[in-house]
C-alpha cells in the first residue's frame, strides 16, 4: 500500500547539487477523496502536496512546512502541509465547481500570494511570501528559493487523478563560485526542465533519474514513506476553544446545546457539552489566557 507514497533523496557525485523526488498515491487520493474535489482542482492540489513533501526534505531540522496559496479567483485557498517529513494533510477552499472548469493556477486562484511557513520543533516560526505572478506553482516556488534562501532551485510538479509527483534539484550553499559549480548547475537544471508530466507520472524514480541524468553520476538514497496524517486532537481543539473565550462558547451552547467542531483536514468531529465547556474554562490552562 505504501509503495507509491515515497520520497527519495539523490546526489550528484562530485558536485554540490542535491535532489529530491517524490511520488504520492494513497496519501494524495485519501485527501482528495475526503473532499470530492473536481479533477482539475485535485490535480492542482496534487502539485501542492507533492511540493510540500519535496520542501520538507530540504529542511535541516525537524518541523512542519506548509505551502498556502490565497487568491481572489474561484478558489480562495489551497494549502498543503508536511510534518516530520512523512505526514501529509491539506485543504482546498472556495467555489470548487467554478474552479473545476479551468485548469491553470491563475485561473483557479486569481491573483494573490503564496506563503511558505516553516515551524521548527524547536525555534521560531518562519514565513516567506511570494506573489503568485508566475505561470505555475513550480515557478513561484523557484522564485521563493531564489528570494528567501538564495539557493538556486528547480522543480517540476505533476498530478493526474491517481498520482501526484515532483522532482527538485538544488544547489547547496557553496564555498566558492567556481566555474565547475556554475557549469554543473547549468547542466543539471537544464536537464531537469526536460522531464514531461507523463514521465513523472508513469516512470519509477530510478527510471526518471536515468532518463534525465544518465550522463551524470547520480546516487539515489533509500525511500522515505509518507502518509496522510492529521495532527488534530481533542486537546488541540480544547485549546482553540479556550482561545475563542467563554462568552462565545456560552452563546453557542445557548443556541445549539453543544459545541461541535469538525476538523477541516480530516472531518473528525469533536463534540463538547455544557459541563465540558465550563470545566475547560476552569482548568489551569484557561486561566493562562
Ligand atoms: Zn484532523
């Protein structure tokens, strides 16, 4: 079952270029299936979830990385997140049928911004924001790496109803701009651009790398397995309710007899009755707010 939810690192021997390649099947289909996204919306989301997997592999520390696009088109939000390098979740919001009739990033999301948020397990949250002006998600992310990290990066993302796939190459921070470094990067990044979506969605990682880079010395590392996993919990929901305040909670109890929270990522329902809400606000955690 996990066969097609894999991420692999690769390195070019004798250069300072690294790569990541990912294919998602069960994890991608699980998320899309929960929300019944129209095919073109699902495919756009597939690019986001593949990108979140690739970007998570570029982190130097454990944490969560999310890619969130907000725009003024039929879709208002597309968000994908990868936690601990292996746990994927995401969501699309907006007028899904209207967005389902078009196919480009611009047509679905209109103009807006793309935010890349990194939350390290220990340390400060970081967010980089780039405009969604370029033609594709790949190009927006390449611009992000150029601007925020100053790391030359190329990536290609593809999705069909069954699979989401992505490949990334990145020039690691280097000690000097030698002519060899520059020419290595030019060769590898130009080769990466030749991959076609149908190749990404049909060939094994090994075959994709052979097709692209058979004249280079490429080393492919052991696979890492990814899966759909939602990090919501009763405890995190309680914290969110405490933040909303006792007045708001009492109003909801008054009107509806209970507080029902449905997780937007996994549809898990968390239900709280009057007694539970009152005891929440009498807990030590609540007095901190
Ligand atoms: Zn959830």
